[in-house]
C-alpha cells in the first residue's frame, strides 16, 4: 500500500455511500486520482462500503499487517550496512 488514508479520503471526497468496490474505483478514476491511489483501491476486498470510515478501516488493517514485515526489512538492511561498515 503506497497511499495514506488522508490522500485516499481526499480522492474520494464528495462520493456518496454506500458504494461497491467497482463504484469506488470508477469514482476515483473519473476524479483523476493518482495511479498509486487507484492501485491501492484495487486491493480493497470486493464488497459494499458504507462510509469513508469503512474504507479507512480496511486500509488501517492493511497497514498494521505490513508494519512487522517492513520493520524486519529495515532491520536486515541496517544489519547489512553495519556489517559493511565493520569491514571498512
């Protein structure tokens, strides 16, 4: 997920609810949302969304799931960098 919740909410500003995933994607595209936002919206589960908070909650769940993986990747990179510095 590349977009933050605020950017997604701004891209969907003015949209009425409830909406399906397809409706949300169509709205975002027709209102010139960035490629990153459209790509992130494509990752939404295919269901009905009742409010902006409903969409935000889904993105919050994705972010929480990504966090440990990203932390581990960062730790691995730091370990590689430190090992490289030790060799110098």
